[in-house]
C-alpha cells in the first residue's frame, strides 16, 4: 500500500484502532514471469529459489527464471541494471546497501535495496577450528594461526567479528593468507593454519571433522552482552543462534550456542512494484508448507525466523503485509524509519560525492569515498561501522 493510501485510510479509522488491527487483506497479484539471481546451481540458495519458483508456478501461474551467479557482483549487477526483479543474495547485499568493500567503487556505491524475506536455518556461521587445540571460546584463539581469504570480504569480516567477540583483533593472531576458501581448509588439515570462517554444514567443515585434527566450534555465550556488542560493532548483522546442524556432532540433541545471519537474503530495489513485493511476501508466508521441505534451509522462511529489526530496511509493501497480519510493532517501525533515513543519507552522500572531483586511482577513490561516507553518517548521528 502506498504511503498516501495508508494516510487516508488511517484518517477514516475509529480512534484507537491501528492499521495493523484493521486487518485489511489484499489479494496476491504477481506477474506471469519473474527473474531472480541466486548463488550457483550447486548451492542451497539456488535450490531454495527453485523451490519457491515451483510454488509460485503451481499456486499463481508465475514462471520464475533463476540466473546463477558465481560471485556477489555477478549476482547483484542484473538487479542494479533492472534486468531481474530479485536477488537471493548473501551478506554482500548489506555491503551493497552500505556502499562498502567491493561496492566502494565508481561503478557501484550504496544501493537502494529493500528486503523481501530472509531464511535463517539450523546451521550457524562460525570459525571452524582444528579440534586438537582446545579452543572453547573465541578468546582462546589468541596466538593461533587464522586464515585470511584474499578477495573475500564477507568471510574475513566474519572472522574479524569472531575475534572481536573474544576481545581480539588480527594483531592478536597469526594471519595466514590463502587464495581461496577451500584452500584454507586444506591448510588446516595439513597443519599449516588453525581456523577458517565457514558455515557449520559446509563440505570442507565435514572433511576437517573427519581428518586426524578433527573440528571444534567456539561457543558464544548468548548472555555475554559486552562480547556481543564488540561483535556487532564489527558486523551488526550477526545474531545469537542455537545451531542444531553441523560437522563435529552438532545436532538438535547436541546444539551449539553460536551465531548466524540470514542466507539467502532476498532483496529487491526500493522501486519494485508494491503489488509484486506484497504478493511475494504473502505467498511465501501463506504457502510456506508447500516449499519448506523442497530444499535444504527452506524452513528458515517461516515467520518465526524473520528478524524484523535487522540491518537492511524492508520494502514498504512488506511492511504493509506485516501490519496486516498484526505482527508489526511501533518499535519495528521506528527501526525501519531509521534504516530508511540511513539509506537515503547514503544515497544522497554518494550523489554529492560523485558530482565533485573524485580520484581516478581505485584505492584513492575508495579512501576518499569511505571518508566522505563516515563523515556524513557521523554528522547525522549514525555509526559508520565501516571506516
């Protein structure tokens, strides 16, 4: 529902009755065809997109074409160009919304992204540690050899966040650089490094668990407020999570207190048609039973797994839906409004920055942009997070 329509409707409601209490249901209206980008064909993200596409075809006659992308840029470029409706992305969608890391580039900058839905499943995201080191918490990593993956900002940020949970930085460990994620696990098995960031269910973690060194996962105390504050200062998208599946014997009967963030994160541009955004979230929630078992991780789209105060704003029509089913609170709206204000500030700052004299050299450009970005956010009362 458009903002004006909501305002006019509110004016007609009896005093004391909120829009959420009015339960104004709308029909699902979806186009005949849609295009999404997703992770590669062997990924759980791709399998989930296929499962959702099957549900949309069966229930609404909507054909979904899924374009696999090998990396974050290749997944998000078609969305930026308007060639696809949605991206079933990873945490790089947050970096794109913030205009940092690989998006602190003349071709990118902050993107006007809005969340449609996310999946938070039973696995966790953590540092996999060689099991022969008696590492019980992130603080125990001090002095250990920790993998740094060249060219993979998301993995390295995750590692940095785990170190921060333990009160550590890269200066407190021995950094060992690797050209790729898989190679770092070969390094752990070979005894050349001790830890690398991953999901608890990934094949390399399973391989490490079956190796002579074995595997362990640092425990994150969900009640250690100061540790979580340090972690979120580095990577605010992490949340406490009881992990119930993973290498090394993690199960529902042997859960691990750890951390996670959604994957995939289904995002659209803010100008995605309201009817499409509303139709998608309503279909995904009302027909969850029809696809939840069709792909690993698809159960994570259930309403109880949706974090409604996360780090990227929701599409306006998604907010409308959550108001309609009476789960949207005033606190959520305050959070949403602040995220939208931050996004608009970033977009305006980028436009002003690009209209001036900008360095041609890539590193100098990134440094200048990050400085301008941090100054604008700080002046407006926001934490830059990335500097």
